[in-house]
């Protein structure tokens, strides 16, 4: 055991002790009567934290995070979610770990807090939650009637995070698009829609993790309304003309018969 000698009533220790180390210290007085008193010195230190866990998880997966700390005196450890209530689907355990099935609403900052008599130590982690693609659909403009020679725009809509960057458009069954179809990420545009453009259009969305989902839209030409009107007017006029001819013929026959009877 090392012995340190100092003059005077005050003992000043250099930085020779390690964190958590204990050292017995003895004070001797050399006056008329020699007296001795011993005291054990303990070095306290602030908590040190180690947090482990994934930074990216997918919705519906099981997640595990842990927070361990050491210090003197022994610190207490607690998980919190700054500024928000703790998610009901994530469970905090007494050993400093967190587990549960992740949801998209669980995305955000989490904080491990370790506290003892010396200080409070915090460490933040950000939990990124990916999901999708799901509920994929195609919206069209115009959304009901497609007339020949008009512009048609199809847009692929999906529920996904992070935002999708890969959209693949196809026309079924050929699996290739018309040459004049213009694709810009999630949108497909045909400026001059013709009979040859009719068919089923497919949009495939790809997540950065490789997951895909598809949606379909049946694009077909709407028959011009003026042609139907013309057909209807023609039918009505034809019926009227036929009625006039038949009526005139019937009247002539009746007149001839009446004349024959009178003679």
C-alpha cells in the first residue's frame, strides 16, 4: 500500500485514483499524544451510457433496443420519448431494454437517461420506420371519359416511406409502352390518345428494400356523343317519314274504296 505524507492538517490527493477505486487513508497527529484516525476514500463518477439497436426497421417487425450504463454510485436507467407519449406497443424493461412490434407512428427520437448522485447522462437515438408500398392505385385525367385526340395523364399513387424513386410502367399484354408515351417518375402522359393506345396500363412501385406492388388502369376511348345524337336523329326522321308514306298510302286506298261503293 502506498503511503503519502503531507505537512499540515489538509491532505490533498493528486489524480492518482481510478474511477470507482477505494483507498484507505490514515491521519496521524504527533503532539503530546499520538492519535490515529482512518477513513476510506471512494471515487464517484458520472454514468456512462451505451445504447444498441437498429436505426432502420420495417413496419410490423420486432424491434429491440438496449441501454446499459455504469457509474458510482450505481445509476438508474430510464427510456423516454422527448416531447411525445411513450408508444403503447413498445415495452420498457427493468434491465434497460425496449422491445415490441414497430408501427410507422413510432418513428422518431428516443432517449436513454442514466442518473446517479454525481450527474445525469443522456443519449439520443433516432428510430427510422420504413413501410410500403401499399394501397397502390392509378389516378387518371380525365378521370372518366377519354376522347380521341385528347391528352391523357396517369399517375401512380402509393403509401410508402421513404418516398419511392422507382416506378415501372407497362402496357399489357405487350409489356411495352407506346412510342409516344412520356414517363416521368410516377406519371405517364399520352398527348394524342388514339385507338391504338387502348389497353390495360400497369404501374409497379419498388421500395428501396426491394418490395413491390402493382396497380392497373383500363384506358379505352369513349364513343363521341355527336355520333350517337346523329344516329338518334336519323332514326327519328326515318320513322316520321315512314309514317307519312304509310299514312298517305292508307288514305289513298280508303278513298278509292269509298268511290267504288258510291258508283
